[in-house]
C-alpha cells in the first residue's frame, strides 16, 4: 500500500514523472534457440497448424478456447484469414526450429500502450508442442519483447477459472494470481468466471534470469529432461 500522500494528507500512487507510455507490438519475428515466434501467415502456416492440431492427444483441446475445433483445413483457413488481419488480438505462430514447422499459436490482446498494459492469450499449444522446451521459450520470447523492447509495465494472463491446466501454466511461467472475476464472460453458450494473473516490470529482471538459466542446454539431460524446475529458479531469483 502506498505511503505517499498529497497536500491533503491523502494516500496517492507512486509518481511516474518520466512515463511516456509503451510501444505497440509489431509483426516481427522473435528468434530463440528452440523456436521462433513469427506473425501468423495464412498460406505459410495453414497446413502445419492443421496437422499439429490434428495430432493424437487433441481430445478436449478446444474446450476452453473461444475458437475451434477446426474439423477441416477449410474451417481453419477461414478463421486464419480473419485472424491475420486482426491487430488486437495480434496473432503469432510458434515454429519448431528443428523441423521448421508451425506447432502452435499465441496472441497479444487488450493492448493498451498508454498505461502500459498488455495481455497474452489465445494460446493454443498443439500436442506436438506441449511439455517441451519450445512451449516455455515461446512464452519467454513474448515476455522479453513486451518488457525489454516495448516497455510495458504489466503483462496479463487470464483464463476460465475451471481451466486447471492454464492456471498451473500461468503460475509456472511466473505470473502472480490477482483474483477471480465471477460471471466475467459468456462463451460457447456458457458462463465463464475468469481468473486473472499478471507479471510486472519490476519483477521481470529476476524472472528473465530464471528463464535464461532454465532454457540453457546444460539444464537438460541427454534425453531432454529438465534438471532444475523453472518455478524453483524463479523463486530463487525473487
């Protein structure tokens, strides 16, 4: 709680005299060791994405997503035509560097540069991407771009409160639980209570160091198993 007071003795927020706002994300490619995150392109990514989302393990995949499932390439194609034109959400495709194939997508949304607020969402990790270093590095690259390049103050993650997998992912990635917003949305003909998480610029330097340590090849065994957990590293750095 702020201990700063104004001339009337009332508590007020921390002064930000030099704040000029953040920058708007652009359609650029973010390159990592295991993956790259590039602007969604309909023709270039359509076939890979459809095949990835059609891989074994897809049962229940779209339950908590506002779109999908896509029963045919034509269905996905129609959705992607609109998605690539959108600026908020701003969609990106995640590419496996080893295979050069698209294996998932994510987006920036609720983009508000003036106070420095931005959200990550529409995260659709195919079965080929889940529980791999690529999944973590893709989120890291998007975080780095938000904080280091664009200068945002607050990075948000929201999900259906019943989506336990998404809640666990947010916590693992270093987001802090902010609260529950009951009856925040109606989607797929049903109510959604929304759980909010956030990451702040003041916490980012320590979180960034934890990610860099976790993603280093020395943190993995010969068969690709992690040696140290990301959450443990974040706790240590914090």
